[in-house]
C-alpha cells in the first residue's frame, strides 16, 4: 500500500457524495470501516478508513442540521463575513454566535458593513432553490459554502465593526477610490470584493466571458507567486554583483519563500476565499516536497493535492470551481507531457530551409 494508492482510494471513496441520496450517507461509515479492517496489511488502510468516516460524518452532520431548520422569526447577533452584492440589492454571508453560517437577504435601511456586528430581526427559512436543469445550481453552491439556512433581514441595529488589518486597508482604499468610475473593478481585483461592481460593469464581464478575471482564484495566486519569485531572483542577481559569495544570493530557497509569502499576502487581501486557499495549500505542498528533497511526478503531486484538499473540506466535491481547478491542471499536465515545447521547437526547425 503506497501513499499514492492511499490518496487515490480516499478520493474514490468520497465520490459517492455526489450521487448518494442524503439518507444513504451513512454508508460512507461502512466504507471507512471496511478500510480499517485491512489494518494488518498496512497502516495506511486505517488512515484512509478514519479519514473517510470523518468526512462522511461531517457531510452527514451538515445535511442533518440543514434539514432540521424550520421557517421562523429570530432575533440574534451576527457578524458579516462576506458581502456578495452591494448595488441594486444587498446580499451577504453572516455567522451568528453559535457558529452557524447563513445567507442574508438584507432589506434593512441600516448600512451593511463588512465585518460589521449587528443585532438583527430575521425571517429564517431552509435552503432551497429552483430546479432549472443546466443553469446555476444555487442550492448546491450554498451547501458548498457550508451555509445552513437563509435569512431575510428587515431590521438591524449596528453594534460596531471587527476591525482587522484587511478591513482597515479595504476601508481606506474604498474611501480613496470613491470618486472613480471603476471603483468596483479595482476593489474586485485587489481584494476579491465584487459587491461594489455596478450592474453595467458586471454585464460587460459576463458578455465578454471574462468574469473569472475579477474573481481572485488560483491563477491570481500563481501570478503573485511568480512575481515574488522573479523579484527575489532579481535581488539575488544584484547581491551577487556586489558580494559574489553571499549565501542569500546563492540560496535556491529564497525565491521560493518570497514567492510563497507574496502569494500568501495576496490571499490575505482576498480574505482567504476558498479558491485562494486551495491554491495556497497546493503551493505549500509542492514547496514542502521541494524543500524535503523529494521528487514526485506531476500526476503524483496532483493526486496528493486533491486528496489533501478533500481531506480538509469534503464539500469541495460539490463545488464547481473545485472541479474547474483540478481539471484545468489535468489539462495542463497532459498537454505539456504529450506536446512539450521541445517538440514544437523541433517542428519549427525542420520547416526552416
């Protein structure tokens, strides 16, 4: 039993989450128990079994809690985690003092502030969505975000703001760009906050199929890592020009660490959203293997990254962005293995007279 097989078995064991009816999620515990029965053969079977059981338990617990939610009116204290819409109508993701996350339909006259704390009077209802085949599955997206119910807020009392470094920076930039016509685009690119995009700008991005460019994702994190890497390389070149034997100038780890720190900083600006966290985890795993002097093929690294991401959050399976991310990496690996640049250079050289 190798580590690669263990990662593959773990991923395959979680795939039934996509198709199993909610009442059958308990079968996942039996699958995990079956893996544990193979402990005498190798200890990795027990690890896979325990991870499978924990993953199915978490999904089953969230599903049970979401199904137990009943329509009612409630008054409670909440904190705004993320503002989804700020222009024509207001939508947000909030968390109460019990740790429950829910989707807010904000209809109060009180100003909606990121990381703000409120005492709200809300109408609670279970998660639901329209069944439109081929269109955006809102219910699936809500569950992927670990949202347990919906709430419509009619009245809210502002209690203050949880001031963080990111919040201060965002408030400062929002104030400085208040008079700019493209304020929403700037905030979306810098902080991943698309709530300030007006309807006209959002429509243009959708019609030109470039809406993904203003959502901070793995592509942006990889670009930030590349910028940090080459800036550090440039700094090393300058150091070696002055001090030829300087250890920092000769270190191969320094550019990688600087690139990782810049990627982590950009993820912090984006509020550590789910796509940025996936990219940071993948980069961290690759660098950990690099620093430990271990060589793995691209397919091995891909499989281990996928297993690690599913181990951290099993509900990634129902996230469309997760599948787009991992399948795009599969396409890149396949392309560069079967159509390398050396092959293209050889064809071009043959065509030259």
